[in-house]
C-alpha cells in the first residue's frame, strides 16, 4: 500500500522527528485506519473496535498475579456504580520486592486514558499487571464513567469516590494507607493530579484514612491544562503558552484535531460554559491556586505530542512550589508509545522507569 492510499500517513512536519521504531509501528497498525475522531461520535459508538488502535498486538506480555478481582463502587454524582479491578501480587513477588510492612502492601490507584471518552478496565491491564508484580504492590484500576454521556466533572467525581473506597477498604485489601499513590495515562493522569489536589484540600477534614498528602502521583503523557485547546481548527500561536500544540498539531496518534474531538465531548463546545469548565482545576490541574504540599510527582512525556508542553510546565510549577518532581521526555516518541513495550525498546524502558520510580516512592514512604 502506497502513501497515497493511506488515510493517516505520517505528516511531513513530524516524520523526521520520530523514532524509526515508533514510525514503523504506526505505519503498520494505524496509518491505514480511521481514528475515532475522524467520524461522528455516533458512528464510532456503533463499532468502536473499527476505530481503535490494536494495542494488544504491540504490548508486552502481562504477568500472572495472585488475584484480579472486580468490585463495584457506589458513586453519587449522578447516582450509579463503577467497576474497579484490584490486582494483588503473588507471594513470590511480594517477597522479592520487600515492600510489605506488618502484612500490608503499598497501592497505586490507576486511571486509564482515552480523552475522558474511550477506554476502560482493559486499557491499562498489561501495565497494571506489570506494576503489581514487579513493584510488589496492589493496583486498583478504576473504570470511571465517560463522556459524552457523563461529561466533566463526572469522571473526576467517580474517581474521587473510588479513591475514598480504596482507603475505606484498605484493611480488607491489606493496603498500607500511608503508601497509596495515584497514577494514570493522558486523561487518567489529569484525574490523578486532580485527586492529589482534592485530597490535600478536602474540608473540613479528609475522609477516614485518607491522608492529605498521597504517597506519589505518576503522570504519564498527561493532560494537565484544558484551557487552550480550541473547539475547532488550529491553536493561535500567540494565544497558547504551549509551543507543542503548534509544533505537533499533526502528531501521529494524538493530533490536535483528536484533542478537539475529545474535549468537545468532555467539556462541551458551548461558550462561555466551555471556558469556565476548562478553568476548573479538575479539568486543568495546572490552574489550581496552589501546588504546595502535593505528593512527589513522576512526569513522563512523549516528545512528539501536543501535550508535551503542559507536562513540562506542570513539573516546573510543582518544583516552584517545593514539591519533588521528576520529568523525563522520551525522544522521538508519540502518544501513547508507552503501551507498545512488546515491540518498542523505548516503551520497555518506560515500563522499567515506572517500576523503578514507584519502588523508590513506596520504599521511602513511612507512616
């Protein structure tokens, strides 16, 4: 198939900046397929698989864990329930990692990506299993409700209920409440960052067992500022603080038009309502009045990604507020390279980085 026959060839503005392995995977599995954002939502919803990247073909093998039970958590805004899947490491993994204290393990509460519109428990299952077994921690994977049926702020509200449930269930799940972190990819990273702020600020006092400062926030190719993505068209270079929105408007996998599609479904396209919702720290954690006293952050960005700029800016804002934060930008990678560790050496490096940083964060945290 020639480049003229491809519906989504690599754009000339980014082709020379991409890692050859990333480009090869993209050309093999995505270049000939329409993305969800290239059809009306109703069309996508009739046959989601048709417009979904086949991640299973390029992700690494997921290890067996001791258990991976699904629980259902009541949520209130609006009333309903959501599924969470709790991964528990095998006894051998626990012994090897050495993070067990008084019979309790640290835990990472994970929120999947997908622009607040797509995704579910299966999205991050391979990474959840790898973190569970290799870090030797419990992983609580959250299936929050999605836009457009459940627009902002429902995904964050659901996730807050799931985080509180994790602490309330800590004795049953044998989780150490002093070593609970949050993490996620893309939209899920936005949720994780927002929950870190909410835990710090909850009044009049935190929920039972929920500390004001969580153990860590793992932010992977994160959404952190929704204020500058337009409802249509391109970004005005003079009006956005993030050069990556302009330089990588035509990035593979997550071009700007895909962000526009996601954000219109998640935040709405009406004005001035859209602008007000985008200013909410639950949609734009970078817009919070203060970033002091937040948990240590691990920020992983892809270089060829419109979101790269806000990830780096959030890292800088945390550091300015006195919060420990580590930033790594993976050269030549697009969004979401990190799921491709069965075929990409850089994605394997990313997984190793996650394991190392979480292990350090959980080992160094004491009651």
